[in-house]
């Protein structure tokens, strides 16, 4: 089977990370795999490091040009299926598929994000056969498959827990944190702008009485000035370090005692899984996503939005019991290993690819 992963976004996101893991996994199983991505992106660098063949695209500049460039790639490599993460990418790839007269498109929906098909998506469905790939059975049952000619499939996000055993922590002094600090690592992306307010308000109530607490905010957009202004307005800037996006995010997380996840979608899912694989309990607001990954009271703490004083008291009790946190961290690792393996994720991508490679599902030319 010959598959291509197309990512027109030059940012490093959870969705790009899922594509990288799936491409590595399919390549290891003997499939022909290509990653089409923006030059200079982290996805390009990491795919190259993993010995996955890459081709460079100019999707951010020209959708039409990208479709013509991709047409040549599809024909030269006899690609049967292309995976995409967004409606814009689906339209570009579907146009290229039409020009190349071959192949099916699999649109992957980020974990627990709603599927919203706009005009460009409806056009894409008319010009090339497509199917959906979701992250859970629950999402599969809730998804409307009308108009999607290729059968839907499930590829649960997962991780290789053994790979986390070699991750070493960043020294606290390198992060500007005291050696005896109780570090909370906040996994952030722009979708968490409102949810991080809960962390700030909680910290405003806890910090005066818990001097050891220090929060590291990490992820894309986490160094934005607006976040710092919000934290300053609540008087918590002295106990927060805004790190931005870094290549050593797992090492930063390893230095923490707790992971507080405010990101959504694939980035939020990976934030939960990374912490769990590192034996770090998770705090997050209750949502469909966090309920799926975190067992409340067993592998972490799920907060019900409400009064800041109540949230602060719940979090204070959680932080005050080190033995319980260690036990939760161990349970989190076991849960990640048992229920969210990377092998199961690759299995899902492979099933979707085989469905799309069935020529009887391809749109007539």
C-alpha cells in the first residue's frame, strides 16, 4: 500500500505529531510512505530523522500551486491514499487526486473536535472519494457519514510508553525555578486561552500559602503577551514561567510533579498521554476529551468549572498528598500502556488506508 501524509500547516501541532507517528509505524510495516509538508517545519525535520521520505510543498502560499505540485507526486509514486488533517488540505489533495486520476482521501478529525464541513469540504467530497478517521469509537458513532464514500475508521491516539523511560528532566535552575519547587507543567495551545484562566485564578488563591508552587507554561502560543498580562493582573506572574514552544517539551514535563492540561484536540490528548507515560498525574477541566484519557481520582484530577475558591481547595488537597500523587502517576502510566498504545493507533491508520486503497470506492473520472 502506498500512502502519503499531507500537512499544509507549518506549525508543530498534535495533529502533525500523529501523522509523524503513523507514517513511522506504516513504514515499519513495509508500506510505502511519503510525508508532504512545509520546508523548514519541525515535521519535515522529524520525518527526515525517522527516515521517512518527505516532499516539500508551498501550501501556505498557493492552494492551486500545491494541487498541481501534488499531482506530480501522486502520479510518480502511484499513491493510493492521502491523509489530511483539515478541510483546506482536503480540498487541495482532492483537486490533485482528480488531476492525477487516482486515489482516495482520508480526512482525520483531531481528537474530540467537532466535524464541521463547510463549502470547500463539500466541494472536495464531490471531486474525490473520501473517508473519515476519528480518535475513538464514541466519535465514530456520533459522526454523520453521509457523503463520505470510503468507510470510516478509528485510530485512537497512542504512545510508546517505553520510549519515555529515557527522557531526562531539565534541571530546575535552567528553567529559572528553585530546586525545591513543586513544579506544575501547563500544556498549552491557543485553544486553551480560556481554560488557562482557571489555572491563573487557582494559583492566585494558592500561591500566598503554598510558597513552593511554580508553574511552567509550555506549548505553541504560551509566550504570548496577552497571557502574561492576564497573569500579571491576578498577581501570579512571579510564580509562572512562560516558556513558549520548545523541542525539549518532554524533558520540561519530566521535571514537573503535575501536568495541567488546558490544550484541546490532538495537542490536549497528547498532553494527557505524555504526562501519563511519564508517571505524572494530570489536572484538567472536565470535558469529553479529558474524560476519555484521564480516570478521575485514579490517574489524575478532573475539575468541574465553578467557584475559584472551591477549585483551589480541591487542587490544594491534591497537591498536599505527595504519596497519592505518586500512586496516581503510576496508575496513569499503566493506563497509557494498557489503553493507549501507539501500536493500536497505527493499526487504525492502516485499516483506514486499506479502505481507501480499494479502487471500487474511488470517484469515477
